[in-house]
C-alpha cells in the first residue's frame, strides 16, 4: 500500500522533486512566490528521515514560529512522531537553546531571560539617562536655558534612534569595545550630534548583563561570539547536526550568515531556500549578497522553482514584468497552470480620503455579492501613517478590520505583569520585571525609594535583586519600605523554588495564587473583567504549551513566548490592514496596494540603484500576495500635496522597458 510520503512525492513537479531527492551536499533553491517551497522543505526532511537519517541530526532554521510549526506538522503527517525530533525553529529560538548550556562562558547565568522590545527600550532609555545625567548638574539646579538645551539633547538621543543603531551594530557583530576603538564611528557620532553614543551602547550592554538578560539581537551576537571564542564549543555544537536547512535565506543578516558558516565549517550538507526577488529587509541588516554568493561560498546545485501555485496568470505575468526591471537578481521566469483570471484594477482617486472610501466600498460589495470572506481581503501600504484614513473608512462602512502589526496579546499591560512574575521565578536578576511588579499589589515601596535602589545597584554593578538581598535596610530605608521589600522577596524566593521543581503551568498557578495579582482588578468593572479574561487565556495557553511540548519548564515557556513575531499571530474574520513588510509570507484572495504614488511607493529615497531595486522587490512582494484579484490605488492629492502615479504601475503593466542586463 502506498504511503502518504510516496503519494506526496508523486505530486511534486520535476524541479521540486530534484530539490527533495538530492539532499547530499550543498544546494541553493530559488523559490518563486507561491512555488511550494514549504512542500519542498518538508518532503526533503521527511524523505531523509524515511531513508534512515536520525531526525535530531537535522537542523532547520526559519524566520517565524508559524513557519516552523507548519513544517513540523507536515513532517509528522508524512513520517509520524519521529518528525518531532527534528531541530526545527526560528533562528532566535534555536540559537537561544544552543547557547544556554554555555551561557556562563559569556558571563550570563543559565537562567537568562529575553527582553521584549518594550522592556529593551526601557533599559536603553535608562542607560541613556545615566550617561547623559553624569555630564549634567542636578535637575533642580537647571536654569531655564539649560532645561531647554537638555530637553533638545534628549530628543537627539531619542530611544528609537539609539535602538535602531545598536540593533544594526549587533547584527554586524560589532561590540561596544569594537565601536569605541574605531575613530571612524566616533567621528560619525560627533558629526551627528551624538558623541556620547559609544558610552550609552556600553552602558546598555552592561545593564543587560546585570539583569542576566539578552535582547533579540544579543542572541545572534552571543551565539557567534561563543562559537568564535571557544573552538571546542563551536565543534561540539556543529557536530550535533549533519544536515542544515535554511528558509528565507535572502533575509539573513551578517550575524546569521556568520553562524551558519561556523555550523557548516566541516559539513557541506546545507540547503538554503529563498527568493532574491523577495529580499526586502535591508533596513534590518539583511544582506541580499548572501544568496547571490552562495555558490561562491559552498558550490553545489542551483534549482529554480518557477511554477506558481498561488496566483492567476494575470498576477504572475505582471510580477515577472515588474521584477525584470531589477538588474541585480538571479534570473527566473515564473509561470502558472491556473486558468485565466481577473484583470488587474488600477484606480486613481481624487485624494487619500476618496481612496480609502473606494477601497472600503469595493470590499463591502465583493463581500456581499461574491461571498468573499472578510479575512480574504488585505489592504497593503508602504507606511504606517496611511492606516489612519483606511481605519476611519472601514469604521464608517461597518467593515470589521484588524491592524496586523497592532498591539499583540502579549503586549497588554496585564499580560506583561503576569509575564514579569514568570520571569522573576526563573531569573530574579531581571531588573525591568522586578520594577514592574514589586508594587503590584501595592507594598508601600515608593518611586523615590525604588529609584534610589536602582541607582545604588547600578553604581555597584549589581542587579536590584542582588542589591536588596545584601542591603542593610535599617540604615538605608524606612521601616515601611523594608517591610514591603521583605514581603516581595519572600514571594519571589518561594516562586524560584517552585519553578525549579515544577512545569510552567504549575508555576503559573502558583504565581496566580501567591502574588494576589488578580486582586488588582474589579470583576464587576467591564474593562477589568476583560483583563481577568485575558489573564485566564494566558493560563490556558501555558497549559496547552505544557501538554504539547517536550520541554515544559517555565524557562522553556518564556523562551517560546518572548520570541513570537507578528507573523505568528492568528486573525479572525476581519479585513487585514498592514504594511507590505508585514505581509511577507502571507496570501489573500483579494489584495489592495494603496498609495501607489511617486515619493510614497517607491518611498522618497535617495534613488540609488540599490534603494530603487529594494523598493521594487517590496512592490513585487505586495503583488504576489494576491491569489485572484489585485487592486492598485493612488491619489491625485495627499495631505493637500499634488501626487503622481508611481512608475512601478507602468512597469507592472508592461508599459515601460525593463532594465538591460549586463
């Protein structure tokens, strides 16, 4: 009787089959949009297991947990529970697991926790303030002129600017020590009005050390650092895997590229899958050259998956015409066997409000007349600012919608409070978690006392937990503050013991019962009632995690939840509003691309060839999200300014000559 795997292999097209069956040695798979790359990856892994390769010798790296989960489920469906043993996950989740046993070599504890974006921003802001305040007189002594000057200085050193710069440096494997020893960097900062940046960079790194925390970028930086500085560890980690697969290789940055190179130092069984035409994350440090240079780095085969199983011929052919205008690309011509579909609609509206109303009316009519589910509509835009008018129009026309990158469940205040308690149960040195809940419920510890304790701890290069555990309270703090801290310490110490000996769900139940955190809310108040329901939903999620995962400690749960991305969230029956960057990897029956105007899409950039081609790849991603129908809309006026239709539309429709190839 034919197995499910054999049946699946029969349905592969020739290029897919070649990519699946030739799993020895290096291979680059160029996978066009909708070409079935997930099927190729899962069938390849399933076939390897079926042919006797031990699953835990296979490492598969993805960019989202959703992709990893989908592939794991497919592999299990093909070869059974043995598929669970493949080391499959996101770069960050896999590397965090790999380095945890060696964390002491990097100066961290085994129980290090991971900062989410909001907490990382808070730590960075405090680091900035400590450095800048060290050069300023006390605030109460500021003159009016000094106050204005320092407020402007704070704006110059705004957290978002600092965060982006530090993230970029870490992804290029640059440490604070490297940075401070580079005259070029220091001159750049001086000319940019941020001469203290190198000190802030170092203080932020040191603050994370004191809290035994890493941010997302640290996971990559420290993984590479560990393998570079400890050859025996590098050899030990690399020897665990005989076959390595990398999804979305075009999106890898310098740090990821370096780690993959170290993992394959003595092993050339690497298969990378990606599409250079969908490389859109240069602003995050992604290097399109990684996919261009694969053959130079590894040799091996190049296989092109060019059959599109997602979209109509009108959409596939238009996308081909568009991307042909890029000179820097690996040539491919996508095609589809799907029967003829609907034409591409182009609508030029009088203004941005008219554009938003046009989109809403079309969606409402198609939903009513064609029965298209609201969840099968996506409205894509180049910048977040475009969402306001679209939201207002959706509300006016009674259309349910969701902002894809809006506040996630795990960013809600009550959920972050619970997560802070969970973090303290495994890592009491986590300063931000401690400060978040030390007074929830209130324990009489004032903000001034907390601020002083935080400053003392930083000056002693200690975490707050370390500091309050050795402090002579009788001379430093008032009796009421001492009483509150002692009560807090007692709870944390008890939770630490519970977390060591119990799974994540049992620990969470103890947090719920021992912290009295639910008493912060009045069940008769609707808003509070909703918050309690959210907290109960979190408890259910932890219970599900424990029942369905192999590693079920609170530390395991936190690592799992802290590394979720927007692409991992689920959506109900709502129209999806999102930037094109957020739409990567998704697909919808009907897609609108709004704001197709010069200076907006492509964005107002310096118009270098690289930037123009990145914008064109971004538009290519937007176009190829559509399965059945594509709408392109623009406005003649936006914010009272005259606008002109994007030249990308002419390229898409074939009314502009493609770039000449060298």
